[in-house]
């Protein structure tokens, strides 16, 4: 199938790079976002999100004349839905007395409702947003049927998950394998034709519900594996073992690959997606549910670790290094580091936070320092929360002049304890009971 014009609904972390990449590959793209501030920013040639290389790709796409942006969709050969599916605020489900979170599918529903009046025979519609299993068949297809056309017979309908890693989106968009799940094999083929415009990785065709499960399985697998690493850290604390050393040795086994413990699991993918399984089948998902609980409890475990050494936190000044949800990104949303800061403050500590990737961030209730030095000034203790490369590279001499603190809590195994001990610091590492 040939595509002259496509319409991408949702210009966020996935939709914008996808729209820009299609346009840079010669396809006419209308990018649509219901937020007029975002559309205004993009029309000015600016971008509203930080992702390495995106500004350049977006500028190239604009300059080519292939990319335009609007708050409303138009007729096109293909429609891509890349809108957010966050948690539903203020409501949860319950199974056997245990609460679980629910997906907010309103943006997906609105996008499908915006498409159906424009739908023509032979069109392709792709859902990319992470969604609970059977969303394509049971939510999207019925809405699009209001056009009078039937998915799989009159138009093609596909679920194709994005699987790109924030920080490397533009490269992974092109190089990763792409799963295309069609409601029919002809739909899957139409989806494969579309993505083959720029995807260099393998394009694998399957059915829509399998593709939905694949996406959720990938992130759930990672979440469960991080949960077990976090439990190993707690066990190592209890048994006087260094979990990082134990993991390194266990990973010498040819079939073992334990991930890293830390202050918790953040971002808007791994800490969210497993709930989509729990929501649709709570009776089948005790492991997935409990892994989420373990990872969500990890910021509190960090607090306990700190309290064990410091005792009462009231009035203590703490420098928190790193607020991003993971290393070397500027994304602070759903970050376990910010949760640790909030919990420390609830216990009465005065926290100065330093985030080198977003020094100007304004987070409610968090005091952002203007520099590393000002975060460290007058601090009684330092807590390292994100393994940013520039933190890993810090040497004791880089900070000893700036602080009177000699107590360091390293939650991400960034610092070689011996060197810091030699410089007069006491280092308490997460998962090191020794
Ligand atoms: N984390 C650990 N220990 C680890 C690895 C990660 O505590 O060993 C933490 C991180 O610090 C972070 C969280 O987990 O807080 C998630 O980080 P991540 O790098 O594992 O994943 P994301 O959320 O940035 O991106 C994931 C990726 N999925 C997988 O690796 C299976 C990405 O490929 C997906 O496209 C993305 O979710 C998504 O959009 O779903």
C-alpha cells in the first residue's frame, strides 16, 4: 500500500518524533494535538519536549514542507494514534481487598472519535498508545464503525506498540524491530508497508491483541525483574552482604541476568503498564501486582535506610543529588527520586535538591538548588538518587570543599566506597549490609 499523506494524533514523546521521522522520509504529515499551546510552539519551529536529536529532525521535517501541525485532523491515507494512556485519577479497582490502578483511555477514545468522520474506504488506522489487551478490537473498532465502515473489511486497523527508550528515541524508532498487529493479515501488511518507510529493524506481523500483549509483557517483565533485584537488595542488607557484588557474581551464570536495585521504578511506562494487566485480570496477576507493590515501596525503603544511620530526621539538612526518573535524562515525571525527597521532608528533613539535567525545574514542595555547591552547602548528609554519568564521575575532592557533610547514602552504587572512605566520608550503600 502507498501512503501520500498521514495524520498523527498526539504530538508527545512518541507522536512528535514519529511524525517528524515520517516527514523527513518524504511523507506528507499532519501532526495533530488538541493542546493549542503545543501546536503554537511547534508552529514557531520550537519543540516542547527534550529528546536528543529531536530538534534537528523536527527542523528538517519542517523545512522540507512535509510537516504541518494543527489542533484538528484532516482526511488522510493513514491515521496514527499516539496519545497518552495514564492512570485514571481518583478511581481505582479492587480485588480481594487489594486496590489496583485503572487506565485512563479518554484520550484514545477522543482520538478515535475524531477520526471516524474522516475515515474513507482503504484507509489505515494505527493505535500506538500502550493499552490494555483487546483495546483495538473492543474500544477502537466499534468507535470507527460509527463511520459505517468495518475494520478489516473496508479499512485496515492495526496495533503497533512503540518500544523506544527515552533518550534514544530517534535512533530506536528506526533501528528497533517493529511489531505490527493487524485485525486481519491484510491490515498487518498495510501497517508493515507504512512503517517500512523508515524502519530498518525487522518488521514482524501478528494479530492486534498479540501485539498489545507483547508491549505490556516487555515492560512487565522488566518491572518484575527490577522488583526481584530490589528484594535481593533488602535481603543483602539483612544478611550482611553486598548485593552489587552478589549480583555481579550471579550474573556470571550463563542463564542469569539480574537487573539493578535502586530507589524505585519511575517513568510513565514501566511503573504504569503492568497495571493494565492487573486491571483486566486481577485474579490472574498476583506476581505482577506484588512486583508493582515492591517497586512502589522502594522510596520508603530508602527512607528506612537513611533513618537507620541518621536517626531522627527532623531539622537535618540533606542534599539530594538527582531527581530524574533514570540516569542521563531530564524527565522528572513519576520519578522515585522526587518521592524520596517528599518522604524525607515529611519526616522533618530540610532537603536541597540538585538536578543537573533540569536545574530550573519547578516541582511543588521541592526546593531546587541552583548548583551542586549550593545543594551541598550546610548539608548534614548527601543522598545520591540517580546514576547520572556526571555524578558517577565526581571524586571526593570535587565536593569535600563544598560540604561539611561526611555521610553519604548511595542508592545507585555510583561511588567506589574505598576512595570516599579514604577521603573521610562515611558511605552507606543501598543493598550493602556489611
Ligand atoms: N531501573 C532500575 N533498575 C534497572 C533498570 C531500570 O531500577 O536495572 C529503573 C530506572 O531507574 C527507571 C525505571 O526503572 O526508574 C524505568 O527505566 P527503564 O530504562 O527500564 O525504562 P523506560 O521506562 O525508560 O523505558 C521502557 C523501555 N522498556 C523496556 O526496556 C522493556 C522502553 O524500551 C519502552 O519503549 C518504554 O519503557 C515505553 O515507552 O514503554
